C-alpha cells in the first residue's frame, strides 16, 4: 500500500475509526495487527523476517538485563543480535551483489566462473527496520535504557506502520515510551498532522512524480545522445525528485503518526540550504545520519584520535552509509565521495570559517548544492559506466530536448514556489510555522496544495524511491 494510493487511505480510515473506540492496550494490539497487514500487503512471506528480528532482539534485550554483571555473556548476546539482523540483511540485500562482483573479478583475472544467479527478492524496508531494532539492543547493551517488558509493545515498536518501510529510523528511547503510555490526539497534533499529510502528498505527487518523468527519460537515453543541458536538467531534476519523494514520505509518516497520537521525529530540515557537507548531513535523512554517527562513527573513535584516524573513521562511516542505500558500486562511490568531501572540508575548516556574512553564506550554500547534485549523479545512475558517461555529456553541446524544457518548466512552476516557501520556514526556524499563522492564511495555503494535487498530479504514480533500500 502506497501512501499516495486510495487503498492506503481507505486502510488508514478503518484503522483510525477502530482506534478511537479502543482503550490503550486495545489500540496497541490493533496497531500491531494493522502494521502486519500493511507490511504483508507487499509480500506476506517477508513478515517472517520481521518476526525473527522481533523475537531475537526482545529475548536478547531481556537476557542482557539478566546478565548485567557478566560482560562476556553480554557481548555474546549482542553478537547474536548483530549476527541475526545483519545476517538477514546481508543475505537478502548483498549476497547477490557480492556473488556478481566476484564473478566479474574472476573473469577479469582470466578464470571462467560458473557462479549461480541467485535472483533474491529484496524485502521492502529491510534496511530501515533492521537498523531500528539494532539500535534498541545496542542501547540496552550500553545500559542507556531498560529492556521492554511487553513483547507485543516491542513488536509494535519494530513494525509501526507509518514509518516501517522508509523511516524515519526511530530510536526505542523515543518511540517505545509513547507506545507504553496512553495517548490523546491534541488539537495541535491534528493541525500538524494535516499539514504534514497535505504538504507531503504535494511533494510526492506534484514535485517528485512529475520530476520522475523527466529523470527517467533522460537517464534511459544513451549518454552519447545527451547534450550538456539535458544532462544537467536530468541531474537537477533528480535532486528535487529524491528530495520531494523522500521528504514527502517522511512528512506523510509524521502526519499519520500524529493523528494516532504519536510524535515521529523530523527527518529533514531544508537540506539544500546547507552551507557545508556536515550541515547537509545534519539536515538530510537525519535519522540515518545520527544512527551512523552514534552506532558507527563514534564507536570507531570519532574525532578523538589523530587526524588520519578521524579521516579513516569518516571514510568507513560514509562508505558503509553508501552501501546501506543499495548493493551497487555506484552507492559505494557515492559514499566515498561524501566521505572525502567531509574530510576535505574538515581539513579546510580554518579557511572556511573566515568567510562570514550573508554573501559568503550564499556562496557556501550554492557550492554545497552543486556538489550534492554531482554526488546524486552516482546515486541515480544504473552503473558506474553510465555515471561517467553522463559526466562526458558535459562536452556534447547545449541543445535542449523537449523533455528538458518540460523539466525546466516544472522547476519554474512548482519547485521555485516550494523553495520560496521553505526559505520562509527556514527564516522562522520552525518546521510547523504554517500551523501557527492565522487560520485564513493556513486555509489558503492548503487550498493551493489541494488544487495542485487535483490539477497537476503526474499522469503515472511512482513508487517511493527509498522503498528499494
């Protein structure tokens, strides 16, 4: 069930209707069943993977509490959780990639390998719920939180349907207390939920899906047939497609959760207004970037060691962050470029700190956005050869294809007003600033969003990009 489908909203209406008539425990049990129905609508067989992770991590966390004084046993229990969750993720997401890469390597060395084509189906959202449940066992191991004593409440934490398949990656310390205590939807939550749902649908259906028509056409062409303008339009269009798509999903997830009385974390804060790579990652996919910081970068040593060790830790973190997104060398390169950029910017921190004032900040934002777009080229390309072929298209002249004109038109008509609105949000430093203006201004804003959804929806709805991760 896609958030931008009538099927989902019929499902959610039923859930909301039942939810209102139940007590706290009944709400939790009903939400758990609804979450399994939601996930099972893609492929019910993969529910078994969620159940395995849930059972193992619930049991491991309880045993970690029982073995509080035996560090050896505690490390073994944590290893069991890591091996189970990362093992499932590795088999379903990366085994085929490594087998294919090994076959290519052996062929290049002169061998004739006869390795099988595995054809493993990737379960939707597996990277998200794997990281979510791992953070729980790691936090219990670190004694940062007590284990959950109700297996069904913990199961709901793992499978909570608004953010199950594409995040945000919620921490147990934030979501579990909300599950375990009675909830009431306050008027402010309803207003914020309505805003999140309408603006999220606008970003997905009007911005992302219309941009997808442009991006898919340009990236499906032979790179030699593209002009420099076509290539640039394709890259910039993808920058706004992936932002509208992923932020749209996160907003709808927040809105649906708020209408159920839950507070789901903000996953984006106007990332294209960032003036440095560090700031970009504090604004983009915040739940993943903070997860990588807390459970990978800092345990590796963070910035506590020498300069070389800090750069090594950044490189490892971003390489694995790239690989988290997908089993393709393009994602590895994408992560490596971001790791190198973070290290370079850190090395030049003394110089960049001297650039102050509004003009210097504007230049920093402009340059950061250009570098982010360059990295998006690797993220979107089907393979490394296509990525470098697209770079080569920069020397192919300045002809403008009809599809590129369409992309430029979408930017002017839809993306530019969105950017202006987000500049206003940025200046207010309040993601929900629109919910605090007079009602008639808020009604006008929502009216414009609904009109855009009715009149300018893309002719073909597309699946959310991050479902493949």
